[in-house]
């Protein structure tokens, strides 16, 4: 990841590199490039991600770019939590409805399968942890990065609904990708749609 991050780090001031480097290498790029190895055009995908991140940096004066990196890291953290919410949701739903496993198709990722193998109690415990982290993320970004908070608010609510469903075991009300998953299996869920 260090090599991949180098064009972005080249846009940073020397005094910001100690903070920016681990955020790009450990948080931002691993999330933004998730699935790169299975992408049909991995080099193009990587180029698009790096261009988008670099463009966000270039819109700021060099002295303000560290705040942009922090925003990108917070956004990546949310995307990872949102991804985890869906994996836990799929695992919890299929543990309760094993007859639906054969119909799950691409929704049943290796990650969701791994959570299923750990069993319902572990899935629920992780969902509680993720729900707490999601709440903290919402509180933090509302204060430190209100534009990011507003931009992700709809997805944040949907991730929260999914995690609450994982904890309760009831998927009657959910939203976003989790509702799409349940409908794809022929199940019923009162879908919460936000924005637009």
C-alpha cells in the first residue's frame, strides 16, 4: 500500500506525512480498494480511486490538506462499517433462514460465510460492537466534519437499521442493500428509503 499511496503522499507537506501515511496505508486505501484483486480492470479501478482522492486534496491549499485526509479516513471508516453491517446482516438472516442459502448468490460473500461459521452469538456480539462504533462515528462527524455527516446520513441510518436488525433478529424494517438482499430472496421487509 505504501507504493500505491505515494502519488497522494506527494501532495502533502513534509510535516504532515507522519500523520497522513498511516491513514492512507492502513485505513483509506484498504477500504477504497476493497475488491481490487477481483475487479475486471484492477489498474483502471486503482487509477480512478487515486484520481478521486488526489482531486480532493488538490482543491485545498497544502496547509489544509491534512484535514481532507482526516475526512477521507472518516469516510473510509464509515464505508467499512457499512460493508460490515451488510456482511453481518446477510450472515444473521441466513442463519435464521438456512433454506435461503442456495438462493443467496453473490450476497453470500466469503466474509459473510465466515461470520455464519462463527455462529449467531458471535454475529450478534459483533453487531453490537459495530453499532456502538457507528454511533460514535455519527457523533464525531457531526462536530468535526458536518458536510461528511450530512452526505452519509442516509447510508448511516440504513447501516444502523441493519445492525439493529442483526441484534434483534427481526428484519421487518430495514433499508438499503439489506432490504435489496431480503427482496432478492423473496422475503418481505418494510424498506426505509432516505433522501432523493
